[in-house]
C-alpha cells in the first residue's frame, strides 16, 4: 500500500486531465469535478480504478460520494484516511 503524499495529488490531477476529464479547461486540485460536469460517472469509475491500481487501496462503492470525490483535494483526504487504516 502506498503512502499518500502531495505527489499523489499531482499524479491524480495529471491522470484526470489526460485520461478522464471531459472539460476543455484543465482541472486543478480544487476544481469541482462532479457538479461542473468535468468528470462523468464513467470517469469516476476510472478514477477509482486508478486509485486501486496505483495506490493499492480498495475503494468501497459506498464511499464514492460528493464528500469524498468532488475535488482532487477531497479524494486525497479520503485516500489518506484509507491508507492510514
């Protein structure tokens, strides 16, 4: 299991911009991904798969909520809690 660091946020932003975002504008760590439509439901699945593959965490589908997945910053906080367990 990987420790979540600032690099995790950078890597996740890069992944979303390159592979997932459907927005013409680049996203940042504080960009609202869901309510702006930058990421759709398939994109959320791809993000959770990236987390599992790259960080070795299991994302419970019940955890995929606005509180945990609205921004990259929230995702990193969620991941930090998961990897600390």
